[in-house]
């Protein structure tokens, strides 16, 4: 969420006091003494809130409001009024102002209104971004959420594999969305207009496999948990790969397939036939910074499914979510989102009972693990990415019982 606030007031003393209040709250004020000085900041791309005095020489707050809404009807403009200007402020609200505050206003009231405006602006811009992605047709951006480095890398890898006409192996821990990533690969590929056929491996007979291959002709066939295919069906599929399929095979697994080959559970020829182009889905524990983005998305989905309004998600709630391990990954987070919409967020209640220090410790541990995962277990690189001195980083690893070598791939 942006923290920028455009402060417009011709009174230098008032302007400086407001700027100081905002800075103490870790916000980013941009000061301007007039509409003319502020004008260049007021654009549809401005991601913050505008806080303007009502009465100014020349172009006043009404003019600024009219100009801002002409640029973008969703720009939050908060007007500061003097005593006795309440009727004028009410008129401004009727014209589209986000809010008004009477001077002198208490810092708590000012910050509460500004933060509400920032949250509203962030939601508007995020919805616009998502609508643009839907219109752009980029399935990877539209369906694989997250803003972490690992999320960006996953989308890039998916696009890369989609463009290559070969078999693909999608792997990830349970709940990470193996079948979803397989579908995105199909949707991003030249075969996107042809069928995408999904089949579970357990109990699949050779004849059922042949029927699925025929159904997926010119498209993609996704076989989930490929190591669970019966031995005879594995042989049939390995032979079909060697002779050439009329569809693209995308295999999925949440298991260690190399170990499955060594134990004889998975046919070696089949494994090496599908493992040429692998993609690994990172777990939530490796990218806790994506949990707020994913949770907001799942809450919106759950509210729509339940026919309910989208409840407000406060920062404390998100911090509590980030403090958890989520062994069930995205699937568990989806369930938590539905419970939240229905008013039953037991995971957060459990986390908040830990107390602030314990919650912060969980978040810190998750961020350390995520950094190690991104840097392939190299502690020095992870410390640098987190902007921590190496000794401090190693001390934290020791405190949480984390071994860097466990995250080398």
C-alpha cells in the first residue's frame, strides 16, 4: 500500500505541522503551497491521498477537488476547513470529496482519515490492475498471485515453458496448486484454444489413458500424481512418449519422484521423459510476503461465493496470518479466507493469543527462511538481501534453529 500524501496549504505553519504529523506516522508527505504547485502530482497514476486546505488564495480547495476528480473520479481528496466552514465542507462531500476535517484537527483523526483514504486508493488501483490483466489475456499474471521475487520467477518460468513444445513436470508441496500451474502453462501456450484434459493417476488403466490422450488431441493432457499410475499404465505412457503423442503431456506431483524411481515405484523411462522441463512451485513458508496478497484475493472470492460483502482485513490480522507456517499452503489459506468471511477465523485467534513478541518471532523466522529459499541456501546472499549484517543474520538463524544448508537445492 502506498504511503504518499499530497499536502496542499498556503499557510506554511499549518502545512509544516501536518507534514510532521504524517512523517511521524511513517507516511510520505509531498508538500505544496498552492494548487499550481500541486497540479503536476494530481494524475490518474497518483497512488496516494490528497489533503488540501479549503480556503487558499487563487485556486481554492473546490477548484483542486474539481480538477482532481476530472483526472480520476476515484482520487481521494480530503479537505481541511476552518471553523464555520462546515456547510461548505458538506457541499464538497456532495461534489465527491473523500472526507473533510475541521482545523485544528487532532493528529489521531487526521491519520485515521488519511489511512482510510490510502486503503481505498490501494484497493481501487489493485482492482484496475487485475481488470487490465484479464483484458490482456496473460493467464500467468491473472491466475498466479504474489509480488515476491519467487512469485515473479514462477510466472516467468511458466511463460517460458508454455512457449516450448515439450513435456513438462510440475512439482510442489501439497496445496501449492500443481494442477492450477499446469492449466496456466496450457493457457499461455499456442495450444490454449485446444482442450485441457485433467486426469488423476490412481487406478488409471491403459485404455483409460488412451481415451484421455485422444480427448486431449492438439491440446494438453495433465496427469496428476504421476507416480501413482499403475505399472502397466506407466509402461503404456512411456511408450507413447517415445513414439510421439498428439497432445502435450504435463505431469504433476507432490512427491519426490527421484526417490520414487529409485524405489521402483516410478518407471525410469517415464520419469526422464517428463522431467526434461521441470517447474517447482514455492511453498508459502518460502514466500510469506505473498500471504497478504493471496489472502485478500481468496477473501474476495469467498465473499462472492457466499453472497456476502467483503469484510475489512486489518494489518494485525495479516500479521497473524504471516506468523503461521501453512503446511497446507494455498489450499489452507483459501479455507481460512472462507472462515474469515463467515466470521470464524480460528487460525488468527490462535496466533493472536501468542502475544505480539511471539507473533513477530514467527514472522521473522518465516522471512529468514524465505530469504534462504530465494538465495538457494546461501546465507551471505540471504543476509545481504535482508540488509542485515552477516553476524546478526547468523545469530538469528541460531536463535530459530534454522540451518542454511537445508534450503540448498
